[in-house]
């Protein structure tokens, strides 16, 4: 049977890795796959989605063997380089509803709230030290155009009889963030921030302790479909009855999935430790903050007094063939630095010690998709967490685990399963040219609106072709 080639990931050089990964000296603890091996269920991808799926599988079917293959170190992709923001899916309940309906959207949102409690228990029990601090997630406006971005989510959660969001005054935002620029918003109080690389490596260690076999440094080059299917790494092969693909943006190399997803670059910077200064400003440690731009700005203060500051760049590449250039901003995080100075002018001279970037897998409707490849029911995929995955990946993992086990339940029957009704993107080169035009319009619109100016009608029209935020986590 014809093999399915996978794109070889271009791993970030040591100096281009995220502050999170560098801070803990993340490195492999398992050996690459060598020789011929057999497993019941194979998972490609050792990030949040893959590791949570492995853990769900072991809990549901401990008699099944599970093997994870990771190209680099577990968590070296999006899971170890995001902004570390933890919040539920209630902020996206309107987007979820458009795909799965209000009843399931409410169930999925509630499941992410439960996942936050699961994280809290892992932290409290000492199972995973992830620096979790549930001190609130603030969804704010820093310009008039951003006001009310949360109205739909608030209205829908109120109809669902959940008290997820609480209105924020300018005074409270200033008290909790130390910035006078954001002046209106809502908060989700049972939310907050963590150290994402610690979580990823903690999940790796937990999975190993529960019987999951993990091989880091194992780049899967080809999949030979069949029952069973075979994964080829160059120096080893793994035969599996069922395969779960959890490689996020790298799934764009599979043509039938590429039609339903696109990849954008997100950028993050970290300042030098400035704890006493942040104390004087009033930025509370552990509070997660984001604004409501189309290319959202998001930040937190970590436990060492650093400001971790992210911003969606919207950068794209032809045919989603991203490589080393996506691992670090050519401008050294210029957009992030500009936003940092806008929100915290007193930090204009603060030294930036780390800047990094990486690809995010997005779907046109900004809602994840799960399913199986056409003609290959035993090859399952999960994609499109859209950069919001810390509390969401544990839920998507329930869907993937149920599908991998051939179960018929609320998870395998989720409205997130299947691509037939999901939006598609045009082929290249139309896709790339259109994305470049829309990205330029979004950037012009953002530049105008954060200064409370009106963009011209053409810019408004083009920028409206993209809805939702690129990344909140």
C-alpha cells in the first residue's frame, strides 16, 4: 500500500527554544526507536494532545499497549513554547456552538473546567509541579474597537446558567495588571497561568510511570497504512493496530487535512526578572491577561518576576511548508516589544532576554477537528487547537482515546469528529496570496484601532474575512 510521507520537523536550535524549555533544561529522557517493535496503539507527537491521549488510553484500557513517538523532546513544539495561559472553552462557546450546537458546546466547555481542576489536583498532589496559579484570566479591551468582544460568550454562558465571567472595572484591571491601557473587560476567576514546559515534561513522566512507552528523538518519516499500519523512522519501525496523529501544525503535510487547516506563527518574549518593579506597578504574579485584538496580545508574570509577553504575528508561508524561519522572529519579537511598551511604558528599557516563535495549527472556524483519514479508519487525527490548548487538549484527548478504542460514546460521537461539514480553504497559490492580503489588512486594522482610529472600508472588509483570535494561550 502507498506510504503516507510526513514532513520532517525542523526543531528549534538550543538558543531559539522558548524561555520555558531553556529555563528547565528540557532534554530527552527516553531513547529513540531502533529496530522493529509492536504496539496496540501508536501516537505520533509528544505534546499535550499526544500525552493526554496516552494517559486517557491507559485509564480506559490498561490492557492495551501504547507507544508515543516524538521527533524531539516531549513538549518541544507548541506545548512547551506557548504563553502558559489556562482558561476554559467558555470564551469560545459561540464558535463551538456554530460547529457542534449549544448542548454539546456547553458539555465541552464544562469538560475544560473539569480539566482545570484535574490540573490543580496534579499540582496539589505533587504529581506534576507545573507552577499552576489559578489567580484569574482577564479578557480585556485596550481600545474602543475591542470593547464588548466578550459579549457573545458572556450572554451564552449566562443562558447556560454558568457564572463563568465577571465584569471588570478599569480600577480593578489597573489593580491587577498595573497597566492603565486596558480599561474594560471580564474575568474568569478559576483560571490563570502555569509553566507550560514543566507541564509537558510532567505529563511525559506521568505517562511513563503508567506504562506508556515513549521514544523521543524519533522522527516518523512514513506511514504505511493497513491493518496493522507501520511507522518508519529510518532506524526503526513500529507496527500498530491503531495510530493517532497528534502533531498539530505538522499535519498540514497530509493533503486531505491541509484543506481544513492553516498555519500561522506566534511570537513570545520574556523580560529579565523585574519582580520589585512589577510589584510597584501592581502586576499580580500568576494572573493571565489578554486583550481583544484580532492578533491578540497575551501575557503573564511568572514566579521569578519575568514578564512573558506574546502576540500573534499572523505570519504564514506558502503551502504551510514552514521550517527553521518559524522558530524565531527575524525582527527579534519587534511586534511584542512594541506592544509591551504600549501597555507598560515604564518597562521600555527593560532587557528582553528571550524571544521565540513557532507554528500554530488553526482551522477556519477556530474549532478543533478530529477524525480518521479517508479509507483508513485506524489512522486517527486531532488538529486545530488554535493555540488555546492547556485546558482543551485533555478534552480533545478523550475524543481521540475513545475513537482509538473503537468505542461508541459521547466522545466518539462528538460534533468535533469529522471534516465533511467543516469549512475548507482554497488551493495554492490562491490560498497563500489571499492570506497575505488578509494578514496585511489585519495588521493595518490593528495599528489603527489600538490608536482609536477608524481603518478604511477596504481594510475593514478584508480583515473581517478572518474571525476570532489567533492565540490566547
